[in-house]
């Protein structure tokens, strides 16, 4: 089965610069994929190619099997693209704006009124529908842009930095909207610079740098790949030295070192090995009050996968 969004070997050059270099990936229905990479990595260019706004030099993108090269009009019907910046419209209210785009999408009569109502409801813009767009805050404008993107109920959504400039509450709200859309089995590709947010929002990530995909997959898998050995912090009632002494006697335990009120060590034995280590500490008479495997956060994943090269 082909995915809802399938990017196949896409390359785009601007003069000598390879903005996108042989990039391939798939986003399945109901999946939220995060696109991360430093400034100039090629995220927007890739997304614009998916949205039929830029032609690739080589490769193709299929949206539900339709090609952006051969069938761009069909692709547009199935795709919602939220760009990273969009025009400002003065003397236009939220309702007028959405109604205008609903017309452009070919919605007529009752169907149009119903759909405009639905997207305003979904994005909580209904109470503000008479407000002028020029008077909206950044967060409200982002919602409006998302509402516009949803008018034709596209199965595939491409959101370029939808959370940029939003305050924490607005980000949580956006996250909930995106999850609700995934629950409707839409395929969602979204880029962001706010890494913690991608962790909470996405099932898997694509890391891109200098136009090349550096890594892809579920975050947990990427973390495991980058840190195959577990790093564990342990603190016991008996204190640092007794804990260190006990750990040094145990199989599989490596690189034991004091850290604050506890001890950090590494272990290669997987979850079973860690459980056995904890049981052994208790058996030799220690009373652990903390035993915490350290998670790599997305920022560390990002820094280890990219080199900070600008192009
Ligand atoms: N129309 C264009 N003409 C020439 N170069 C371009 C054009 N569009 C993009 N580029 C270049 O292609 C590269 C990738 O740009 P792109 O906008 O895709 O990066 P990005 O990953 O979205 O970055 P950011 O995180 O800053 O949004 C950059 O070096 C950029 O300067
Ligand atoms: Mg960009």
C-alpha cells in the first residue's frame, strides 16, 4: 500500500545550491511526522514541492497516488498547505475571509455556509467571526490560517512552522487541534523549531540538514540509536560512596561516577539488565530512593544528528 503522502527521491537546486537533495519519505494516514532541521535545511522547499508550488528538478511526490508533476490539480484538492507566512487582509473579517476561500475551493450554497461554520467551530473562531483580520493576534491568525487550510477537508496536511510565535497556551491548543486531525486519519507533516513541542506532537521525525535527510523514524528509535547504552542515575539512603562501591561489584555496570547526591552509571543489558541491577542493589542492603534511566531529549538528538552547517 502506498502512503497518503509519498516523497520519492526529490531534488531541487537553486544555482549551485542543492536546497533538497534526493529526499524520500512517506506519511501514512493518521500519522503526524515532524520535520526538523536548522535554518536553510530545505524544509520549506520540500513542503512547497509537496504543495505543487515548486517543481522538483528530479523525483516526484505522490498524494494518494496522484503525482505533483502529472496531476497538480488533483493533488491540490487532497492537500492542505499552511505556509510559514501569509498575506494580511485589511477590511476583511474572519467569516468573509473563510467564505472567500471556500468559494475558491468550489463550495456552494448551504454546503459552503456549513463548512465555514464547521471550521470556525473546530478552531474556536466562531465567536470572533465578525472581527477584522488586521486586529487579530498572532495566535488567532494562525488558527485562521489552519481553518482556511481545512476548508476542503483535505486528507493530507502540510503545516510549515504552525507553532511559530505562539505562546505556551496557544501551542497546547494547536497541539490538540493537530491530534484531533490525526484522529480523523489525516496525514500530517509539520515543521517546527520548537523541539520539545515536536516531541509531544509527533509520532516520528525527519531530520534534514543541507538538503539531505540525516535520520528518520520514531523518536524513541532515534534516541536508542544515538544512545545504545542506558545511562542511569541512582540515589540511595546509604549515600554516594556505598552506592558506588555496590555498583562497581555488579555485572554489566560501567562508568560509575558520583553526581550530586547520587551516582550515574551506564549499563548495556537493556531493561532486564537494569531491573537486575536494581534488585541486586536492594539485595546487598541498599535502599534506593531514585533509579532513573536518563532520556535523551530532542535537543540532544537534534544536536548530535546535525552539524550546524548553514548553506
Ligand atoms: N527561491 C529561492 N531561490 C534561491 N534559493 C532559495 C530559494 N528558496 C530557498 N532557497 C535556498 O534553499 C535553501 C533551503 O531553504 P528552505 O527555505 O527550504 O529552508 P528551511 O529548512 O525551510 O529553513 P528555515 O528553518 O529557515 O525556514 C536555503 O539555502 C535557501 O536560501
Ligand atoms: Mg522554512
